[in-house]
């Protein structure tokens, strides 16, 4: 069961639900949500009359929810399906996540949940619980991670061309964007109503959405979340923000995708994570006085992240499509490197106020599960600090020209590295990794059985 314990239990107080019902007398339904192994939000919609019972006694959902592949089908090799009779476990609402869904046409609220074996025992395959167990290790050190996500996504048309996406028409000009205009204010103006609705809806739900910028491809944008000193809540925010973006886009008759590489000739969608550590007095232990001589804590954290990057790469890039993002044309790092103010490296130390020194991890795509991504990175950092691991030499200039690509180039190789990783097995738990790897190997097997259009084009009449 890894390192899950009763300390990771976070049961709700029914008074929160009572106050919410009193505050929203017109409320009709509540969506009870849980993020699966892929970060896909699933759950139940209940009548308002059932909310108090859910807070007191929980809600039953099958354990196989954590044994689903990306298509939503149970992977029997996980042992969470027919082997246990597809039995239920109990899910409890998470304190502080009950909020209205402003995009709904009728009064509907939502609430995140976590899964339990019983009231005192977290379910071993719940990624949120895995993250809690890793974060607890930092608490034992007297440290607290401060983190912030940056999420890239594409606006796409609701009408695809032969199943392939296309940029949406601008509500202002009626034209589809074609050129790359990084940080373009004009492109923000083209979609200003939608983008501002995303920000306002997120804030209405208590999500600390900060800024939106036009990114490196037509119809691509990045939205930033403000840093928080609770890594679990940071992942809750990222998970719920994706839901906001999708649903607000639907209201504007557009669609969105967080697919890692939706267009072959354009940049992929990345999800960068900024991490610092503060001590019990609130001081940033990474504070950089001299960028040429980072302090011990920062060096050791970098060392752990870099030394084990190949081992947790499958968690950052969990899908077959994830590996199509990589290439130096699109600022996606392909080797374990670090630098100061260097966007060609896997780990970047942003400049600015020394008291705000942090590590920006630039490898993952937005198709990653935020909870698992955070858990893997914090595990690597803790391992580096606990074992005083020194990082490789800092890279100055273009890392793509100086360091050969060494990171896995496909999901199969990445899964092998993860399976064999002593660090990830120790921190995340071998039973959990068995489930994760079984799900992903099942997807690989199905993908490789499928005959692609390109194969017909190449071979049907030529061999």
C-alpha cells in the first residue's frame, strides 16, 4: 500500500454542506467528482437532498474507476475489475471543494472526492492519496512545497475534419487563425469574451487563475494558476480549471483540447510546474543569493529531479501521443538538464527576486495527471535532498546543441524505466505502479493492434 496511512484521511464536515445548502436554496443537483488514473474527471450527479448523506456516509463507486484506460474501459490486468467482483469502495467529498458550476443553465454545484477502503484507510490506487503520502514526507522535514501550474491548451472548432481538429473561427473576424503569434494581444482580443469568461468562472469557483497568454501556435493559449502552499490543493485547482475551460468553451460554441500534440506541424501542449520549498518560519529554502553557487537544498532537489527523470518520465508523458511533443523546434526538453533563465533546459530556475527562487519543471504535457505529476516530482526532490544528490553541470546557452537526447522517446521504454525504478516504487508504492503500468500497457497493446491509414497508404498496393 505504499506509505498511505490514517494521517492521509481528510473527511468532510457536514456543517460545510449544511451551510452551502442554506446559501444556495435554489440548488438542484450536485456533481460528485473524482479524477481517475488519467486525470479524467468521473463521478455521480446527485439531488441536493442527498448531499448531507454523501458528507456523512460517503458515496459508493467501483474500485475499477482507477483501473480504466483512456477510453474508459476497465483493464482487467489491474486486478480491480472482475477479480474483485467489480466491487465498490466509499468516496468522501473533499473539504473546501464544494462550489457552484457557473456555466450550467440550472443551479448545479460540484465537489471533488477521494476514495477509501473504509473511513480510516485511503484507497491505495487513488492518485490524490498517493500525493498526500509524498507531501507528508516534506512535513516530516519541516518543509512545505509551494507550487503553481501553467497549462497550455488549444481552442478548436466543434466540427472536425475527418476526425482531425481545426482552429475555431474568430468571433470577431470570422477567420481561422493560421500564423504563430506568441504573446499576441490581438489574438487574445479575437477570443476575449471566451478567455475572460474562463478567468471569471474560475475565480467564481475559488480557483486562483491568473493570466492568459497567446502561445506558440494558432488557437493555442496558456493560463497560469497562482502559487499555493498546499500541493494537493494546487492539483485540485489544475483539475478543476481544465473542467472550467472545457465547459466555458462549449458555452461559446467552441471546443478545447489538452491533447499533448494535436497538430503534427505545431507546438504541443505543455504543463509546466513551478516548485519551491518553505520552512516552518515561511522562508524559501531555495532562495538564490548567487546563481553560480546555488545553496545545498536547491542543488540536492535539482540532483534528485535530474537523476531520476527517466524513471518518472512515463508519469509526465503517460500517453502514446505524449512523445510526439518532443523536439528542439518547440522548446520541449529531451535531456535531463538545468539552467538559470534557460528555456532550453528541462529544469529552469527563473530569474527575479532571490526570495522567490523556484524550479520550473518544463517536461510534462497537459495530458498528464496533475496529482501523479506532482507526486513524482516531489518524490524525486525528496530523494535528492535526503541523499544529498548533486546535479549535473548547469547548462548555459542552447541545451539542444550541447546535450544529446537521452530521455525515453516512446511510452514502452518509459514504462520499463518506471517499473524498474527503486525510487518511484518506494515513494509511490509498487502496488499503485502495477495498476498504472497495467493500464498503459493495455493501451499500447491495443494501439499496436490497430492498422493505421498510413500503413494502408504505404503497403496495401506496394508489397
